């Protein structure tokens, strides 16, 4: 009986691994599929884990301040400028109308029904900072958390990932709607908002200038832009005397993409740790010895920004990185709206993209960036190296192209230097002598709009 069992097992393996008379491999048909069908998907621990992590990551992305209230509220006192003197703060305060004007968004799903009805009926005073406090109390301002004391007074505030990397669909009104996580908030004027803070002395001290100088630089950043590197190298302006902040990038469509920032600092988990610790000023741990280079990163090196250590029981960032990363990588690039591009022209543009225009050499479909180390020198793409020189590898990343329509506002490239897609194509057409005609450029634009 024992030998018979061995023979049966041997015959089964032969049946699974044999080929048909014409040489075609039938293993998948005869064996793998059968095994797959035998898997009990009703108890899938991998899917259960992923789902729980995505839920946790979404919660972190939308609502976690990582303890940064200590900076934005306690140190900068930004909450006092938001509240205004009439509500226990300073100055005129920030009304909902002003908040919307500087790009802050309101999550309609967070609004209680009575407040939503009052807004719809025009019964909420959008020029009163008290109305902004009411929105903060119900956690409806995307990316901003208000901390209120027992008397109902705004006593501090913090920010989340969603402040810059989420927007809303404007389904209720302009700036008010359902959340769109991962979409770059290209209306957000970060510099103007931060410049409202009553006390910027800690930032001024870091940069070695006075507070008025800090404010003058911040307000020149403009909507949709932020300069993360200035707090590392102190280069508030370029040789032309102007600030050179970068565009807020989308945080969707990053699965399979190696590096996730304009100048390739690192992947999602690195950049989340970098931003949460050094830009949001949360309480965590961060290690990046590249910041020890005093010649290139004088501020970061002097402040030991590459060596931040927080006791595990007080670290509010590191335990959140895994789920946060998984959630962000799960954010698919949005599909272009129906009718937003010419499908016939886009088909011709696709052929150009993969052929004459040579775009696919770097923007490899379907990732639309290089699999692997997706970086290029400034000379390779025909632009200046100002921002690349402020990053460790001194290169620019090949940006993935899906969902371009959702972040066209503010322009293209890391700093928005090209206002339109046609301008981008014109640059490459001249740089690489592609010989594209105006019609071919138009077709290529339609293809890019279709991604």
C-alpha cells in the first residue's frame, strides 16, 4: 500500500508537470489553477491585514498631527491668529471666506446636518472668525486640528498630511466637498498661512534673519508651493533674489515608483518620516546622515536634523509609518473626466509618445517613470540644477504621469516653470531636436491628458 501511494503521487506530479504533444506547457491549467481554487479565501489573513492597515493609514493621513501642536500652536501661536482678538486670540482672525481664499478646504462629510443646512441656506456668517472655530470644533477643516480648552476657547492647533496632499471635490460649494486624498492642494498658500503666526522667532533664529524677513519670503512662495529645503540649507532665495519653492506634489499613483519626491530624497516611508519630523515638527525619530554635510546642508548639520531621537514611548511618528505608507501606495491615480480629452488625437499621441517623441524612454508605461533608479541630472533634461543641487543625489526624478489633469493648476515640473503641457513638450522638442510639428504636439498633449 505504501509503494502504491508513492506511485500515485509520482503519477500526479507527472500529470501536473507534463506538456502536451504540441509542446505547450499545461502546468497552470492542470495544477496551479487547481491549487488556487482550493485556497479558502474566506479566511485570508493577508487581505485582513492589508484592509486594517489601510484603514489605520487613512486615519493617520487625515487626522494625525504626530504631536505637532507643540510647534504650530504652543511655539508659533498660529491658533491665536486664526481665532482673532474677539475670540481670545490676536488680530482680526481668519474667517471661513479668508480660509477658503488661501486654499483651506472643508470636508462636507464632517459637518453636522444642522451646520450643513445652515451653510446651504446662507445662514452662516462666512466673514466671522467664530464660524471658522465652529468648523474646527467638528474637525471639518481638511488637514487642520483645533485644540479647545474646557471653556471652548481655541488653545492650540496642529496639522496633518492631508493639509497639503488632499483637496475636496467642491460638490457642496467652492472649497467644500468630499475629500480627495492624495490630490495635491494646488490652492493652498502655505507661506501666507504660516506668515500669520504671531511668533516666528524660532524660524527666524534658525535661518539667521529677523521675523519680518521670514514673513516677506513666506508670502512670496505663492499658492501651491512650499520650500522644504530652506530649513536645511537656508537658501531662502536664488541668485536672482527670488524664492524658488517647489509645487506641492500629488501623493497618488506611487505604487511601483521607486523615489517619491521631485529631487529623489527617498521613497514614501522616508519622506513621511522626514516631513513629519522636520517640516510638521511632530514628535518622532529620524535618521538621515546625508544631512550631516555642512557644506550643502549647513542648518541641518548644525541642528543635527539627521539624528533625531525620541524615546519609544513618546514617539508618535515611527509606529504610524507602515500603515501610512501602505495607504498612500494604495491611492490610485484618478481617471480623467469623460470628455476631457480627444480620444482620437490621444491615440495618435500615444504612438508619438512611444515613438518619435521618445517620451517612453524615461516615462516607461504603465508606471510612466523608470522602473528602478528614476533620476536624471539637470543637464540630461535641459534645465538648471538649483533644486537638484539641494538634494543628496543632485538629480531630478522622472515624475509619473497618470492623473496629470488633477494637478495641472500651478504648472508642470518641480517648480511649475511650464504653464501648460504644450510648454513642456516644446521644451523637449527644442532640447532634443525631436522635430515635432504643432499638430503632433497637440496630439501628444491629448494623450497626456488621457493618462
